[in-house]
């Protein structure tokens, strides 16, 4: 006969009540569900059994097996709010398990989705509500411990009831498998967590497709699936139980997870086996997520991991490289790592795509594998390595000095950011351009039109002011070896370099800050030229102090940044007089740098464009 727990989680030392339906005594054995270790066996005599959780039980997913009733009841032992024992917290999707409980039975389940007899409200005070037969969450949960990772667990209803306090102290939240139903409280808590610098890894898909509400102290889940029947729609539209992206909520899950099921794919029932022949194609193999995998762009990997449902983001190919369009709510910072074209899955359920990626959300980082079955294919060495890369990176304290690859870079003599693009000079003076984003986009020549400059005196360094000053426009400023000061508008169509003045001898690097051009000269000095003075025809460049050994110069946030001869990153104020250089740490092999949107971008000998936060 059946049984159920009165809560989906409890803390060590706390109590958890179980109701047993039907007459007769029973024997219960409690196992750690991540490794099947039996931890407790007890005789049960009566309709209610109370478990007092020993204080030394670790946070984990547990399974209480009632022998004569032949039923398993799952629950989580979680840490008290504000007292984590690990850097990572795994959320277990009890809400989705309950939504599918008794699927197809009229009035008993939220499924099947379009059946008129489906329920709009389901109770946790009933048997069932455990993992589905496919056990989408099982693989990752069983892998974490043997793989050497210490994690805490929570029920996703804990995120609803006490999410902000519960998440405090963790560096990484792991969402695993099939976590389809989220309340507003759950979502608000997770988005606040990432905004404050917390990270999230979604080894999952179909994530947060539906908004749900919880009533009766969390023991009833409500999801009408349409705004007509939901009585809350007229009173509080933001809580209407429809798809998150649908009216009247208009809050696509993509803004939190980076991807969504609307453009994903699904193969259901007898067609699930199509997963076994489906894989990802690597689209940015130089990214840190792929470190140690040996993959190259275009390689296929993770066979069997892609399904049974996937999430995706709208993108378009740019010179063979995918780039987010943002038309579905995906943040512009989303970097596509891998894709799968699953449009042929329409014959199995839903045709679409799968889009693996990573992006910044507030001060946090979000990774999304975009497939339900990722955790069950961890025996694949590439899947294992990617998972470790994500966990090791996102659970560690932030390292602001790390330079992350954002694409290829040829040999560059100068680099600058202007009007949301990176502009660079090749050693022969050719001007190159690509979008200023984290996707691995190629560089393109920016045609110079009919040149007015001598072919043997091309520009060698670049600067770009943040705003126009006294008629001197926003654009690209350059200096040539013969000391000509040039200007060009920052456009991709043909445009001439116009000579607008002169520069000191031996200029090695150029930057613009506070309406002033700053030049590093071969005698290791900084010289400056206010643009307002240039507009009046004055091209004198007074000395502004020591260049501190700088070989590359840029400006960001009202400061001058330099890479010196010892490959150190240096910083000083953009003043017209001597100023102290401060050391910010190693610059790696970066030989040219540019400031953009709170980051420094740079390139060097490894032929990769990289960036890091300015901290």
C-alpha cells in the first residue's frame, strides 16, 4: 500500500513525517539515493511514521523504501539556510516529479498537457511524485561523489520557500535533468543570486517552461496552463500559470537560463531512442568549457546526451559562426558553444534545435548544456571533461585576472574598441574589424577607400575617444611612423584616413581618455594632446610623465591601462602631468589591449583574442 512524506526536505536533526495508507505494520529502510547505501532500518506500526534525521547525515537525496507497501518515497536532507557545507548546491526537481505523477489519469495530474480532463491543481499529500522511469537526474547525482565533488542538496520547493537565504554562501547552483515547473519565488531567488555574483549550471533542458504557484504551505501545486481559467490572471498577471514566455507574463525563461524550449526539440515515448544517434557539433572549441577535450570546431561529440528534450536560442550564422539574435529573450552576452539541428525531430514530437552556451547574468556566470539527458552520459570522456570544467570554474572563487578566449586573432599591431566593435591594425597597416562580443567571430578588413596617405607610411597605433570633443568626432585616431595624426570614421564601408595633425616622433602606442590623446613614445614618456586644442589647430604634445615601460596603451573607465615590457598590466590616471603607475598583475602574452564595457580585451602570441574584467 502507498505512502508519502509531509515535506520534500528537512535539515539534519529535524523530523520528517510519513503517512502510510492502508492497514498493517511495515518495515522501512532509508537509503542515500545517490549511492544506494542503506542508512537506517525501522519497524513502522501505525498510519504515521516520524523520522528524526541524524545530525551526521550529509546533505543528499534520500529514498525511504516501505517494504510491504512496495513503494519508494524521496526526500532531501538540506543544510540550514546560511550554513552551507560545500560550494555547490544541487536542486532536485520535486515540482516536476509531482506534475507528472499519475500522468493521464483524469483529474490526477497536470498531464497530459492538452487533455481537457487534466488537473489544474495537484497535491503533494499523496503517493508518487518521485523520479520518472527514465530517471533523468540519476546519472549526475550518482557521478558527483565518485568524481570528487562535494555538494549540498535542496528540493526546488526550498528555493520557493526560502531561496535567497538558502542560496547565500553558495558559489554555484546546479539544476539537473528535467526541472520544468518554477514559481515566481524560485525564479526571483535564482536571478537575484546570479545578479549578486552567484553562478548557475543547467545540466538540464525544458527548464522553467511553465510558471506554477504553490499553495497550502507548499503542499499544493497550481498550474492551469492558460490565462482564461486561472483566477489570478485578472488580479496579478505576473503570476498567471502559463508558459513563462506567454501572455500575460511575458518573461521568457531565456533571460534566466539563456535558452528555452520554445525553439528546442523533443522526442517522446517510443521515439526516445533517437537520442542514441544524436550529438552536438562544437562551434567554439577554444572556449574554456572545452579545455582538455581535444575538440576542434566542427567536431561532433556527446552522442546520446542530446535529448529527450532540448532547449535552444535563436541565432544566425555569421561567416560560419553562430551568433545570438536575441529575438527570443536570450541575453546578448550568450556565447554559443555547440549546436544540434533537430528540426527532423518533428516526426517524433517537436522539431527544433539544441544550443549549448554560457553567458554573464549580472555579476554571475550561467552555463547551459541545454539537454535533459546530459547527466546520464557522463561515461563519455568528453561529457565528463566538460562537466568538470564547468564545476571547477563556477564553484571556485572568481579570478578577475583570468583572460578568457573570445575568438581568433591574427598578428596585431594595435587594438581599440569603438561603437561596439573591435578595430585592429595588422602589422602592414591593414585595418580589421569584428563585433565586440564574446562569440568567436572572424575579423574582416575595413576598406580604406582611395588612400590619401603614402603606401610606405601606414598607421601603426590606434585610439578612440568615448565621445566627441569640440568638433573632434568619435572615431578612429591613428599615428603613422612619420608622425602623421590620422582620423577615420568607425564604419565598415570604404572610408579614407584623413590627416588631421602631427604627432611626436617614435609613437609606440595611443589611447584617448578625458577628451585627450595620450601617446607612448620610444623614449618611454607619455605625451598628451587635448582634442579641444587639436580642434584649434594646436598639435603640441606636452610631456605627461613616465610611460613606465609601456608597449601598449588603452583607456577604460577614465583610466589609462598599459602592458609593459615585462608583460605586466599597469594603470594610472589620465593627467597631463606625472602620475604613478600601479601594477594590476600579469598580462600574459598580451601585446595589444583595448578597453570595452568594463573589460580589457587583448591579443598576443597565442593568436586568440581574450578579455578579462577590469578589477
